[in-house]
């Protein structure tokens, strides 16, 4: 039996839609696999009642197919589904790493990224690897066309998850299909600033680089209390705030000294908007680990 821990992730980081992602130190999924003639999936933990165990409908079924590696798969969810923290991607990443080891496929971590990305298509309708890449490789990842670049950055973060569900499919439907040249110029500038901030471990540059005028405003509409929570996080010292992945989670970059205050401020602001939430005080972390 092989057991793998794969971390939650936050994709996009505002200016890097479908390109940027970071692995989070916590929470994480734990997955165990054993060889079997036919694939079975058992899901326990956070939000498991919403996750199908049929291999054709579960995100990890596509990974099993890609690797031609049938197995009994047990998934212990630490990451709530439909939260914006790459829940399905973490399971797909963990299964890809585990089956590669179990069946001795000999693929590199980078080669496993597109394989785990096939699982994402099951959930969102289109394969994209900005969550599976950091969950497998760790750190800050830039997924551009077929290439993935990683930076092992260290930036303190707060991820606040409201008790509302936003499906990735719905959140992709509201993304504008066109952007003005002015918005493109703004986005390129902010994305470059963010990537530089990751290389320098600068919360200021990372926060500044999170600003986005194209995708985030459209998605913020789906999150009750977004503007208030964003403002509360900035007031408490956040250097940048944006929607985490497809939402409804909200991600704040900060200095570690402000992390606790920001977490409380975000939870309080959601409560004022009538929404329960939970905040993770976290940082950029490692990729999937074989336990
Ligand atoms: N880049 C993806 C999105 C991440 O924002 O839709 C969520 O799967």
C-alpha cells in the first residue's frame, strides 16, 4: 500500500488566471492506494458526502485510466470540495503520485502534472493544471502552455473559506471572454510584479501583483460579503487579497506578524455579512509527499 499527502492549493492569485498557483502548508488530502483488478474509491472526511465514489465521476478515475493502474483508493479529505482550495486537484495529485509509485511507472513529478490535470476536466469541464501543478511540485508554479516553472517561495497567507458553495463550472461561466488592451497591459504588469515578488519572498510585491481587473471582479459577485472581507483584510495589514481559485475562498498575502489578526478580521467580516467561515493561517508549502 502507498499513502500520499497532497496539499491544498490556491490558483490564479488574481493576475495569473489559469497560470499561477501555490501549494499551501495546510490543509491537505491523504490518499492510500492498493493494487486491485478493478478500481474502487472510498471517500471520507470533509464534504465527503458530496463527492461521487463512481470512478467515472470522481476526479481520480481519469488519473487511474491515464496511468492504466487499477487500485482500491481511499481518500481522506482534509480539503472541503467547492471551496477554492483545489480540493479535487489535491486528490488527483495524490493519486497520480501514489499510482506512479505503486505501479513503478517511473514518471517524473513534472510528467505527472498533465496526467493529474485530466482529473480536473471531470470537475470543471476543461483540463487546467494551475492547481495540480503546485499540489504535485510544491511552491509557486507558473503553468504556461505545456511548461511548468516552479519557485520555492515563502510567503505567509490566510485562506478564508465561507460556508457557501460555488462550483468551478459556474465560476468559469462568469469569466469574461474578452478583455480590453488596457486590462491586458494592467494584468501583464501585475503578473510580472507577483512573479518577481515570489522570487524575492516579498509579501508587498506578491500582494501588489494580485490585483486583477478582469476575472476577479466577475467572480466576486458570486461571493456574499467579498468586498467587506477584502476591505477588512487590508485594514488588518494584508498586502494583497483576491478570490482563491474559482472561489468562494478568499486568499490574503501578508507578513507573518499580521496573519492571526487578518484571519480574525476576515471571519468577522463574513459573519457581519451573515456567512459562517473558517480561516486557515498558512504559507506556501511543499508538494505531495509519500508517507
Ligand atoms: N484556474 C481555475 C479557475 C482554478 O479559476 O477556474 C479552479 O479550478
